[in-house]
C-alpha cells in the first residue's frame, strides 16, 4: 500500500475530497475535507476512511 504523507490529496470512501494536514498516528490523520454540499471541515480520519490517493506528475510542455 502507498504511504500517506502530509499534504497528500485523497478521496474518502464517502466520496468527499480531502488533504492530509497532519499525521496523528500511523493510521490516523487530521484532514481538511470538502463536504459534498459545499464548505470545508477539518476532521480526524482513519486509513480505512481513505479510498484513494491522488498522484501528481510533471508533463513537459513543448514551447518554442
């Protein structure tokens, strides 16, 4: 399994999107979560609440 780190973007099992703010314990995180109806909550989540992690990569731009 991929390691979850601070500032990772994640999708929760509920479908909400979040960003990890702090690692409280090996499987417990403080996350900023965007609610489905709008607004942002800061809440404690567990590793089991995380469905996936977003991975960013660099793509070159062909500029003259």
